[in-house]
């Protein structure tokens, strides 16, 4: 009996010792190297995401497939978990139930062979992707790392590595479960492929993200570059690769948790701003621009709005927010950019955003103030005919509760795209009293429709006076109350009631 107890005791001690060898306090050299750079360790980032005591880890005992060329005992610590922590934990548990807060978590560990992806590393990814799919778990992935690892020599039957399933499995989760990628530092090749395929991408200000690192670029005869010069965040945020820029890893974790919360459910307790002055945020002169974000942040639950791709496709604002605790996807025209005209980048950004809302059944609110699509030869060179119309496709596919509010201008194809295709596509289409509607902008319509009549007026001042009269007549015909009278929109509302109307309607439809 004593020998049996000794056997079990020894087995338990060995298992405990092995798991401890993967933790920071046993990997002091690697840990200190990370801290000297001002970075968190992989397990510190894990602990910021969820309580490690309740984290169910997968594959903690894995090591790099290099037993034939390196000492196995050293591999247990130097290549702990084969460079990636995977498992299931509870994120935002204080706000949601255990079931709602359950999430698959992946943290690439740069302290292991520069975060490169080895044979067992990929098997661990495949396993957790499958778990996420089978259990419908959202995924948060930290992607820092240098891409594929050529030094795994144990698997002698593998030559090209192209049979790897990870990238296909990760992409296959698109539209199935929400996927949030977080990056700090260098993220190249395979790691960047995972980052870029996520639904929401968050990167710290010192990130460099590229589909190849310095060695691959130089090896391809494309020049020699420092890693920090490849895909810096400044450019990756402008081109839409990075949705949100974080100050550091701690901030990135908070952003990831906040973004995930919109997919986890409703929050009951929410504060809101007074709606008394919301109409004053619109300028008295219809020709002046204004900050639509001030209107957004006034309408939604306090501090609930988070913008995605703020530096890309800036003519349309996209982001998540809450109305009385209910998660909502909101998109709005920004009249400070191109006068609110929708260019190709803005259209594609909004289309992708609507597709994500539809995939995960998040209601949509549109705030419309646009003169239409951006036009002209230069814009056509960018593929406007194909790219702009992606917004129509995304709008047509919406089946989630959808409320549209026209703040001011609602002109042409661009306005129709903001309304999902037409004024009748949203479940409820309303306008502020300042709304103005038409097939094209008032000034353009007057110039085009009365071109010959205006040309016959020789006196410039008289011609301008007549033009202004035509514009005013067009405005009277196209103003919100007239459009509502022929049932092209559902209602003209008091702006102070906008928040309540959206909240009540979404509650009724959900």
C-alpha cells in the first residue's frame, strides 16, 4: 500500500513540477527579458484577461518538436507550451454569467523562439479552434510572433508544412464565432495571417505587422528592412488593417474585453446623458459641418461607444455601442470628411461592419447625413462601381433589427446605401425635422435640372438669385415633413426623443 501511495505521490509531484516549469517564476531569464522591454509576459496577459485559477489550459506540457537536436529537459522550460498558451476561460465574468463569459483564449509567447509557430504549436491552435467551433465560444488571440519555425526537426515526414490546418480553421470560424486579435510588438508571416483574418483587430502603438518579416523580405531580393519599418501601426491603422490602436498591452486587453462584451449579451445597468440639447449639436446653417461623434455619444449609453477603423474610410464612422444596455452596431456619415460623401474605403468598411453585425445578430442603427456617393474620374480609377456597391449588398442581407435616423442630408444612391438600399429597408426610418431628401444634392439638382434656364440669365447676380430660389423650392419639396407626408419615411421625430425611440423599437424587435 505504501508503495502505491509513493507511486501516486511521485506522479503528482512530477506533474506539478512540469506545469510549474512553464510559469514565469521558473522562467526568470525569459521573464526578465520581456520586462526589460516594457512588455508583459504571455501569462501576465492571460491573467489580465481572465482569472488563471479558472482557466482550463490545453497542451501546457507541449515543447518544440526539437528533441532530436536539443536537450529535452531544457526544452521543457525554454520552449514552454511550444510558444502558445491555449485554453478556455471566463472574460468579463463580473458582467455576464459563466456561460456568457466563456471564451477561447490564445496567447502567443514571444519568449519562446520569438513566438514562432512550430508543429505542436499549430496542433494546439487546431485543437482550440475546434473547441471554439463545437462549443460556440468567442476567441481572443494574442498574435505576437515571427511566423513559421523552420527548426522543428522531429517531424521528419513533414517537408513543406503546407498541410497545416490552422489558417483554414481560423478563417473557417469567420461568421461562426466572434474573433478578436490583439498584437504587441512584431507580428509577421503566419502570425500576421491570423491577425488579419480576425473580426476585430487591436494593436499597440509599437506593433509592426506584416505578411513577411525582415529575413523573408531580404531573402526574396526585396531589400533589407528593420522589423519596425515593416507594417508599423501608423500605416496599418490608416489602411484598415488595425481597427483600434492601443497605448500598451494593458490597454489592449481592456479594449479586447470591452469589444467582446458586445457579443456577450445585454448589460442591465446603464447611464445616459440628457437629451435636451442634442438638437443644438446640429448647426443652424445647413451648409456647415459638425462633429457627429458628439451626437453619437449623446444618444447612446454613457461611455459605451467604441469606434472601429477610425483612421480608415473616415467618411463613415462604424462602431459598437449600447442603448439601455442592449448591444448595437452603429454607423454614421461624417460630414467633416468629404462633406459626408461616401468614398470606396468608407463603403467597404461599412459593408464589412454590417456583415459582422448580421453574422452575430447585433441590431443596427444608421445615422444618415450624406450628399451621396463620391464621384468623378479619379474615384472611378479606384473601382468605385464595384467597391461602393458592396454597401448595397451588405444592407440587402440585413435581417437584424434595423433603425435609420436621417439627421440632415439624405441624397442619392449614397443615402439609399446608408438605409440598407431604400427608405423602406429599415424596420423604422425616421428623420429629424432638418432632414432633406432627394435623388441628388439640392445645389446639383438645381444646376442640372435648370441648366438652360439659368444659362439664359445674363446678369450674374440675377442668375445667382434665381439659383438660390430654385434651391429653396427644392428644399421645400424635399424636406422631411413633406417626404413623410407621402410615406417615403415612417416619421419625423423630435430629436430629443431619438434615444428613447431607438431603445423602445430595438426592445420590441429583439
